[in-house]
C-alpha cells in the first residue's frame, strides 16, 4: 500500500470529501458567519477555554455592556457559546471544543506571534 493510499484514509480526514454533507456545510457556514464579525471573534479569543462573566468580557474587550450582550446573544443563539447564571451574573464559555480548535488554527495562521 502506497503512502497516498494511507493518507486521508479516515472519511473525516479526507479533504476530497470535506463538507460534502449539506448539513455540515450549513452548520459550518452559520458558525463562520457568526464568528466573522471582528467583535465576536475578539470575544471568542478572550473567552478561549475560560468561563467569564459579561462584565469580565466587557472589561477585556473594551466596549459597552449592551454591545457585548448583543454579540454574546448572537453567538449563544448560533450554538457557539454556552451560558449559565450564578446569582445576578451570567457566565459564558465556548460550547464546543471544535470552535476552540478553529480559533487556535486562526491564531496560528493570522496572528504575528
């Protein structure tokens, strides 16, 4: 068996079959669209693997709480963020490890580190 026969032998790793399923394409498109706004991408980068309150996100991102809340709502509604309430504070976290992997890959490709 040649090297080309073994490379991409897993269906998920096969770039020729990348996103052939319409449901996968739709999910990827919605997620990327939600993340495409610069402020939402910044929120995701600030969150990373952490659970942060809305106020912590506001302080880190540097815009108004109402603006942050609108963007958090969009990310939550699209299934990118999870949240929970503790007393009078709402905490957010990235809800899917695949999103964290994507953010890490974007950092590697686009950031000058």
